[in-house]
C-alpha cells in the first residue's frame, strides 16, 4: 500500500488530487498510469466520498444508493482493471409501490416499453419517439426545454407516467420538473439501455481494489489529510497547504465541492469579476437522509426486490420527496449473495432532504428527530418485511448534517450543484492555471458513472496542461 502520513509525503508532486470520491480516485489513477507523480489527499479517514461504506456490529453498510448504468463496466475495465469490471452485475428487480401504481421492472428499454404500453396505454411509436428525443440530448446543445415541458409534450396530464419515468432519477441526482430536460434525458438514457447494475462484493471490496490499483501505479495516498489553501503565483498553481504543510506541485485537481474549491481553497482574488458572478449563481443541490438496518445473525427475509421505490404521497411531487414529513423512501436491499461468504441481511433506506430542515436543531431535538426517522422507517418497512424491527440488532440514521460532517460539502449536498455548476467547473483552469475540478456538478455528472467519467475527462485536461509545459514557477 502507498498510504502516507502528512510527514511522510514528498515535498513535491506533479499533481495533487484533493478528494477521494470516485472522480478523484479515477483521475488519480489515470494520471498515474500516464506517468505523473500523483498525491491523492483525502480529508476523511477512508476513501470513496459518498460512494463509501462503514462497519457496525458485524454489519457492512454501503452509503447511498448504488445503482448505475452498464457503462460503468467499460469505465472500470478501461481505467481500472478487468477484474473490477467483472464485478459489475445487473440488478434484477426494481419495484415501485405507490398510490398510483405497483409494479416490478428490470429497468431496461424493452421492459419499460412493455409497461408503458400494457399498463399505461401508450403506443409503441409514441414511446419510441420519447426515447429518441432523450437519446439526442447532449450537453453542448442549446435546448432550453425543462423536464416539465418534456413530459407535458409526450405525456400531458399523466402524472403517473411522470412518476414512473422521473422518480428514480430524482432520487439519483436531485432532479426536479423545472430543471433543464438535459439533466434528466442523459441520465435516463444511460440507464435505459440495459438496466441498472451494481458492484458485486460491495463498496468495501471495490474501494479496496481501487486502493491496491492506485498503489500499484505509484500513487501516494494520504488519508485524514485536509487541503487548507492553494498556493498561487503569477496566476498559476504552485502548491497546496495540507495539514499545515506546504507541498509544491504543478497542478491541483479538486474533487471537493466546486464552491469551496473556489471560495475557500483558492480565494476569490484569483478569479475575474465576471467569473465570480457566475460562481455566485451556482446553486447547491439537495441533501439526503438515510437509515441503516442490520438483521440479527440467523435472521432473514424473503426477496422483496433489489431496489424498492415507495411512497404514500398521492402523486409524484419532487417537493414532497424533499419534505421532512417523509412520504417517500427508497430501499436498497442487501442479501447475503451480494458479499460472497456472508450471511448478512441489511437494508438502507434513502430519503432526499433539505439541509435547512436539520441545521438549526438543538442537540436534543436532533437526537429525537433521528430517533423518529428510524422508528418511522421501521414502521413503514414492516409492510414489506414483517417483524423487521424485532429481527434487527442495529439501526442508525444519517442526516444532511452527517453528510456535511464527513464530506465537507456545503449544505451536506449529496449531488453537488445544479446544472449551472458544470460550466464553472469546466472553465476553472482558464481562470487559474493548473487548477482543475472533477465532482458532482450539473447533475449529469452525479452518480458513480458520471463521477468516474468526469474524473477521466478532467485528468485528460490536466495531462494536456502539464504536457504543454505550463508549469508553476
């Protein structure tokens, strides 16, 4: 392993990657494979960012929803290893249960087409026209249509169809009906090709394999190492202060929040007024709550699906999904076969949330609110797993405050920023030479596949910058 303490780090690197989420991890690996001397600095005590895990009372819990398109297999094969790519397996059963419909799907284009025709009365030609428009969307188009306008165009007055098509993406990246339709179209099209996939063996195995690959390629990994300030000279990056120690470098790739990268690490004085005007218009995305439940040894439950989207709200309403009075939950269900040799059953309930609903609670209020979150989840989950509370020996909850604490993201944002953040992220090196950013921006770069691929895109930009000889002085 190439884990280093702050005192063991070299005095100089080609690139410092600040943040060990999937974007930072992948960027660091790509740059190391290209021959650069890379330091990966992560302020938390383990890697993964929001794609991480934790262990409690003999259970392993994956944090967040971990479903991604088939494209993750190619990304892992090309930028990590074939062995990792071989761990990508399809999620077989995705269930919806709400007042408007109850159904099960493989989330493939073929199965969704069947459901839209048989259950929702649409023609195949109409459904194909909808898919075709989604497939034509790309970031560089000037298409300003909103999600609301897109759905009204194809499914006017059909909130039930909108719920089927939109709800999983709202959970995946925080999209609302008033976002640009591109934020929905690109993500949904990726999933619709061949369904939803996951990493067999769990997030713990994936991150362990990634760390070994990084070490094999010569990356120095420093955990519990916080980037405090960037060192700038003549409009270019010359180094960074990590845990109070200044280390020189030719470039810094931030895998942190884009706003803190600019406002805290670099400082507004290093950017033009016109650029800062754009920065101030970037909106943080929402956060999440989660409840983690582990069963007693020897306890089990029948198969209820791999992903279960549930709601008691009468219609699809993104605002209701965010409300602290929770009416909608998504369950990620982990059966023993997910981790070979395990006998463990765990469930992770995920709810989109607003940071402001949790930020100002007193310690006692916060403790009671977390308890209610857990108790309400047990009561709701009992419909699908009878006796779940009595079968469990561990339950805990994470809130937007939890995510802010561990990720340092403003407002505990689970999905980075809204759409306008992508343009700011991409143009960062034009403002400050040698400063790059890869993270959840613009919604379409959220999730495992988006994060990893954006890491590759930005790593290629770093390579071009360094190869051109634009070094710090």
